[in-house]
């Protein structure tokens, strides 16, 4: 917390947010929202929440902006709010919004102060994690061990939610060649882009480094900020870069649709499977300490550490596959022919 | 062969990133590098049979200091223009085209990015061997392609 | 000594960022703004990154050398990515028909693109 | 030294505030895109400066690297949009300055 930077970044964020909601052009709104996410990541970092900042940098600033642009690319840039012309509708909306906002602002007064050492979270829960995490699990990064071990159920269902979101997008958008061809209401006319040598070559040389960096983020989630989600998103982003700089065929040639969906399944199954292995060995679901019986050269503490690495790998596989499939389906309207 | 090259480069990059030298993390590094070289070695090096990569890389490194100097000059140029009180009289933007003598894609891309980084010019696009360059003044446009192309020809297409 | 070098590099970097920003605000059309944005940013971020890298060598240990190497990796990455991104944006502008500002027809400058 | 880094951070923040003019006002969407690209570079640097201030540079450097990578992807993706749509304004899907006949039929 450095209050001068805090103030400046916060005012930047508010300005960006106002600009995002006031601009009429959806493409501009997506771009400004990207800037908003950049700043949000900066704010998290500045408050010391490094893992959250990493997630915001990879998911918010990176992939979601690309997905927004892909969605605008296939639909339309115009805002359509011509339906609401009656002023009383707007008035009721304004009244509801301000009253809810007022209640929320009034509730802020009851919150404990920022980093208050006497708040309940800091007196009961946090000291336990701070003192016991390293001896329990041999993982220095407390956030990783809380996410993947102490509340492993929660993370498992988060992964399942992401998987379900991917499935939903596939189910809504995917159209096979023989099926009924629905044209979107506003027909989008695309012209052929030309092949850009510079972008292609630089992207080609950059993709392996990006993928290795993603795997590093995944593997070193125990020691530094990062983990399965962030690593998976960066890995997926590297595949998206292939699709953007070349074309959709290049991506689908490396990662076909069948494999993509299969990998999404495999990721969730790896997570749940490790839980079931624990169950079969006679411990609770997702209680990794029992895994020392089947892993070579580990005691109970290291078994928890390795178990976390296993489930993080599952998360990364699922997330990267889902991110790629989201991009492919949104950018090609489910036809898998052409993308951005 | 290109798999092995990619694997080695990735392993060096991993060690730089990781900074942990115990057996467990090195094993993870080897696995990750092998995975990446399996996934994208064909992207990283399109032509597995090509010779003389190392020599080209060394010559390219020797090209760097000159490029840094050019970038410094270019930043100075932009700074002077930006802070100039009568800036609109100083600049005179045009888009110029020229043909390059460079044959290889990588050489062309290096030339394009060098043009972007050096004073007063930005590469707009490359179509076959024609460069479209936006120059901020006639003087900057007159100096194209100039010394840079010669140097890059020596780097990438010399023996 | 190291402190002095860091302060020098970072100050030059900040000044260069400053002139870049002024350029972005003052130049008449999109292409010349890209000149400021594309070039100034590479050089100034290189300077600041190198300055921070040298500062991190203050406590000369193995870890700080690795931090320095990572900073070098970021610099190399910016060196590759920034001109490419600049080119991509300029090309997008060219493709979508932004007319360059020229001296003789100033009335057709960037101002009428706002409509 | 601590004071100096704080000064640097504030300076870069103020410059971002100035750049925000181009992001918010435009005038065209390409100017916004350029503004966001500049934002990305400045944020990459600012993250490292905050890292030095907290004395944990090794942690912040990973975020900064991820940031630079994703900024590149976003810029490329956003500029590829114009390769297919060839229009600056949001007034529909056909209007462009010189190629109206080509893309609007």
C-alpha cells in the first residue's frame, strides 16, 4: 500500500470505467475495457495481492479482451438501446440502482479496515495458514496451498464451472456443415486479410517461449505467484496467437476439435481422479497425504506438495483447452473456418 | 535435428526462469522443454535442414549495438519533434515505397523492424519485396533503405 | 555508484517516456503519433529495465543474477514485440483507410476523422 | 532511493493519465488501440518499479513478463480485426473512407 500510487491508479480506473460505459462503439468499449483490466492488475499488485494480479493480467487483460474482440468481430459494433425511450423505465432503473448502491455503501462502514489485525479473518484463519502451511505441505506460497489443498473442493468445482462454460459455448455456437445454417440477424461482411510476414515470423518464434513460460508458471506455482489457472490461460493464449497470426486451419491442424474437447475432459478427470485415488487408498477425498504410499521417495508432507502439482496440471490442461475452444467457436461463429 | 535444437534452447530458457537446481525442478524442466519442442519445434524452425544458424545468430548479435545507437538517435529525434514549439512546420509525412534486395523472410522482417525502430520511419507493410514505409519527413524518407539493408544482407545472406 | 547509475538511467527513461507522451498528444495524425508511441516506448522501457536490473545486482548473489537475466529476457521480448505491434497497428490504420496528414492539405487532417 | 522509486512510479502514473486522453477521446478507434498499447508498456515497467519498492523483484518479474506477452497478443488480435472489416467508424458494417463500394453490398 503506497497511498500516492493507490490514489492515482484508482482515479485512472474510475476514468476508464466511465469511458467504457459511455462509449457507443462496442469495439472501443472492448479496447478501453482492456486498459481497465491492465490497471486493475496494477492495483492488485500494488496492494500486495500478487496471485490475484497474475490472474487478472492473464485472464482479464489478455484472453477476455481477445474474446470480446472476437465476439464483436462476428457480430456488430453498434450499441442497440433504441428500445428504451420511456423515461419512467429509466427512472425506475435509476432508483433501483441508487438504492442498492446506497445500501452497499452504507454496509462498507461495517467492514474491518484494510489489513486490520483485529478483524476475524486475521485473528483466526490467517495465523493458522501462516504458521502451519510450510510444515503441513512444504509449499512456501500460501495462496497455492490454500487453493489447491485446504479448499481443494472449491477449486475442483471452479474447474468444473469453466469446463461447463466451454461446453455451453460449444453447444450454442457449434454448427456442423450438414446442419441448418442460421445466418445472424445482421450479416457480417468480411473481406480477406492479407498474409502478414512480419507478424507471422515474430509470432512463430515467440510461441515456444510463451509455451515454456506457461509451463514454468504452472510448475513453479508452489514457489512464486502463478499456478494452474494462469499457466493454462497463457498456454491457451499461445495457441490463440497461432490462430491469429496464421489462420484457423493452422491451429486446428495442431489441436483438432476432438482432441481439444477431450483434453478439457481429461483435465477435469485428472483433478477428480487424484481425489478418487486418495479415496481408494483409504483417506478422504482430495487428501493428498495418503499418496505417499504410491509415489516413490516421498513422505506425507511432500506427497501433499506433489498432489497439488498433479491437480494444478489438471486445471492447466482443462483451462487451456477451454480457452482455445472458446476462441475457436466465438471467432468463427462455430463454423471453424476463419478467425480473426 | 530441429527438435534437439529447440529442446536445448528451451532448457536454457527454463533454467533462466526457474533458478532452482535441485533434481525435482530440473526434471520438470526437462519434461516441459521436451513437451514444448514436441508441440512447436516445427514452428520455431521451419526448415530443419538449414545450416549455419549459429553463425547467423552471432552476426546478428554483432548487429545489435549499431541498432541500439540508431534507436537512441530515433528517440532523440522524436523527442525533439514532440517538444518543438512549431512542430507542424518541421514534419512533412509521406508514405514511400522501395524494393528490397533481401531474399529471405527473416531478413525482411529484421529490416522491417529495424526500419520501425530507427529515426523517422515506420514500416506499414511488406508486399512481396516492396516495402511501404511511412516517413515523418522528406529527409528521413531519402535515407531509405540505406546502410541498414547492407548490414542485414551481410548478417543473413553473407557466407 | 550503482545507485547513481540507476538514478541516471531511470531519469533518462522517465524523460523519454514524457516526451513520448507529449508526442502522442501533440502530433497531428495517427501515423505520426505512432512514431512517438512505437519508438519512444521501446527505448525508454529498455533504459528503465536495464536500470532496475543493475539496481537488483546490488546484493550480488545467485538469485539477483537470475533476476537480472529475467529482466534481460523481458527487454529482448519488448525489443521483438514492440516494433511488431507498432507495425500491426499502423497496418490496421492503413488498411482501414486513415489518410496521412500532409502539409499541403491540412484541412484533410485527422480532425475530420472524428466525425 | 526509496523516495526516488516512489517519484518514478508517480511520474509514470501521471504520464498514463495523460495517455488516457487518447484512450478515452480518440478521435478514432485506432488511436484508442495505440493508447492501450502504450498503457501496456508503461504498466510492464511500473510493475517492476513496484516490485523494487516492495523489495520482491523476483516475484513481480513473472507478472511483468506475462503482461508483456499478453499485451502483444491483445494488440495483434485487435489490429487483425481491421484486416477483415476495414472500417474505422461504428456506424455499421460497410462504411469506410475509400472502400465504401468494395465492402458494402
